[in-house]
């Protein structure tokens, strides 16, 4: 992230923090109403929730995964 992008994010975050609780809720409802933003937020939440999980090699995952038959 560039310095300009970081500054923009900080300004936006400070403005968001300055909103009343009702305004924040209204903003988040509108944000979640848009499918692409909703999916982005869900993806971010999932990554954050699983961040501390240990990782494993893709090869191991693929070996354990059941094979699907293609039609």
C-alpha cells in the first residue's frame, strides 16, 4: 500500500469513528447490502478468524480430499 493509499484509509477510518452508533450501523447496513462488498467483508472475516491456524501443504490437503467424478 502506498503512502497516499494509507493516508486515505486513515482519513476514512477516522471519519467512520466520528460517526454516531446509529450512523455507523446505517453505513454498515448499506455496505453489506452490496453483494461484492458483503463478500469481501466475509472473506476478510474468515481469513482473520483462521489466521492463527497452522497451515499445511497443499499436496497434503489434496491427498485427503475426496475425488469428484467428472461428467
